């Protein structure tokens, strides 16, 4: 029997590419439909990491396989009403930013994904959340940026002149960047970077994760790779 999974994406780079990899794996190995809900911040971050076309291979656009963008849903987010109509077998939010976790912990439902969580719990749809900030230190992958100490301010500048989105000046405009990586390949001085950085988890963010662990209807997972293991229970 086909299972229908709602996937909530929020505006974090950490766990983003691995979450995409897991959902591609789930689609290839199981009979499931994936209906994706993107927060307004997620819309930007997915584009920055060059994952827009990949998302379309996971959610093809058919009924209950749509890509639902917060910026196109209005303030009442009517599509979240589906969680009250027995349409979904589960809602999986990955990655979940500290802002998203904080709002869920304190009952705020003022965004598409947070509202989806609220409606899912009301509709007895199991919710699984993968927070980016659980405890300690996390290693996150950053989008492309210019290392100014390495930049030689070349003119002409091959990365700037070849950028398909005109996103490069003396820096990279991440709201225009699509994460294609052309600039990194063309820079002769290795001045365009994107890679891992260590981030300390704030105490308040760790406490909010502990709060949602105790909430009815919500299960916290430590990493996207834990998702396939819970699919059999959905």
C-alpha cells in the first residue's frame, strides 16, 4: 500500500543535503509519495545549495506530491488542513532550525511548517523532527562565499563574468546564488569557498529540543539517516 509522507523543510544548511539524499533513497526503495512543505527561509536555502531541480525528482507535482512554498500559500496555509483529513501517514521535518524548534516547543504556529506540525498533531498524524541544534558542537556545510584574503580582485573575473545569476560582485549574493558551483571551478586562486564549519549549540536551543521530546505526537531524531529506520512503523 502506498504511503504518503509530508516533508517539512526549514531554512538550515546543516543536514540539508543529507536530508535530500535520504528522501531520494526512500523514494527509490519504497512505494511512497512525498508532499514537500518549504518555509520561506527554506525556499532561499534550497536555492543557495542548488537543490531545486533535485527536489522536483522527490516531489513530482502530482496530487499529494506537490512542492508547497510558504510564499505562495497565504497566511492561512489552507493546505495544512490536509493533516486533519487522513491524507498523510507521517510528517517528517528535516532539517529543523532552532527557530522552528523553539516555536514548536512553545506552541507557535505562525509559519507553513510550524502550522503543519500543529495540524498534524491535532489530526493524530505522527511527527518526526530532526533538529540541527541538539547539543554540543555541530559541523555544518556552508554555501559558497568569497575568501577575501585569497581574492586577487581580477578584472576580468571569470567567476563573476560566468555566473548565470549575476550573483557575484565583491561578494556572493546568496539570495541570487543557485549553488551551481561554476564560480568555484573557475577561480584560479581558490578564493571561493563552501564547506564545513564548527558551530556551538546554544543552551537555550538544546533545552527547546528537550521540550519537544516530551510533546505528545512528536518524536525527535538525531540525524536524517535515522529516518529509514522509522518508515516501517509509519
